[in-house]
């Protein structure tokens, strides 16, 4: 079993075998703030901090009979003791959270996270009602508001769905252009349907431009940067050259929405064709803006 799932089970165990969905998200978030290497990452969502990965893991645990979902809460059904399966540091953190949070109501728990970690409250539907004017202003001050026109590129290799979207949020990206030929991924959260769902929840426009992707058979046997450079030379000559209408489309999106990101898999833009797509946009006669690889 994944270690992070053991953390969820141990947390439920220590909190009496049940937590409502919001309380579990908030408690997991506070746990992650105390871990040197957090097992879960979180995005600012409509009720504050939220982990899609944690929800997916809970679903997997339910299928395996460890938990059940009833009346908007998660109940532990496993009779095994899970706390002792964790590291000493995580055991201490969970016991500390149990001691400090056990008497808090769900609203008090929400309030605590909003007050102590205002960035994760920037998209909250409850923050304005729950916080004082001064506290709410502090939350609003954490909301990125960029005015300069920029094109970004971003890869999702090696990072969580939440970390990926936090990069987009921090850079105030308004449109996400997926330049993969096939927008399907074995990595959690990065297939087209998942990206559309999260983008819609965060107010980001998702656009798939499959014609800008590289055929899968062209990506085989890439060993070093020289192989990538050879691939990209072929891509520019035999594919990208004939995609001026899509390059113009990206430029139009930048001019309309001001902050647009091109996305594909690879962590390094030097080993991803998104850099060549961005290069084609930047080389357009009408380009006079910024390009940032995030």
C-alpha cells in the first residue's frame, strides 16, 4: 500500500474512526504543513485547501474495503492498527493534531486554515463570511493578479497535479493549451478529462491543440539531448511549419487573455516540443511580450 494512504488510515484511526470530508481535507492539509516532505499537496479550492490525490486515494481505499463513504463523511472500516506503520515523525505529528484539533468544529477548522494559510483560501466561497474585513483583505492580498502579457510553458513530469496547478495559479494563468497529440496520461490527473475538470473548477480555460503534438513513434529511442535536438529539427521542418493557423491561434489567445501556458509532459522544456511551439509564437512578427518556462 502507498505510504500516503497509510497516513489517511492512521489519521482516521486517531480521530475516532471518522471525519467529515471537509474536516479530513483540512486535517490532512495541516499535517502536510508539518511534514518535511508532504505526502499530499493542495490547491486553493472553493472551501479552501483541497487535494484531488487524497480524494482519489480515499476512493481506492474504499474499493479495497478500508473505508466507507456515508453521509458526507469517511468512516474507517479496517480493524488493523495503522498508526504504527508510519514514521516516528508522522506519528508525533498526528498525535499533536489530535490533541490540538479534536475539540474544533468543522467551521473552526476551516477558519484556522484560512487564517494561518491565506493563500489556500483565495478561491473560497466561505472566506468573506467567515473572516473579518481585515482577515479577508489578507486573503485577497495573496491572490495573484498579474497585468503583464506573458506566454508560459509547463511540464507535469515529476510533480503532483496540485503542484502543477499551483504553478498556474501563482502565475495567474488564464488559458492552458495542451499541445500533446494524445491528451492521455497514466499519471493521475493529467488526462484531458481530468485537466478540464480542474481547470473549470479554478476558472482556467482548457484548450487542446493535438495538431501541434509529435507522433508517438517519433519519440522512441531518445537517449540524450542530441537525440531531442534531432527530433525537434525534424518537428519544426515537417510538422510545425505547416501549423501556422495554430500558432496564430495561440497568439490570439495571448492577446485576448494575456496569460497563456503551453503544456506537455517533460519537466525540462529543452526536452519537450512545447519549447519549439513557444519559439514559433515568439518569432511571430506581432510578438513583443514575455516568455517564461515554469
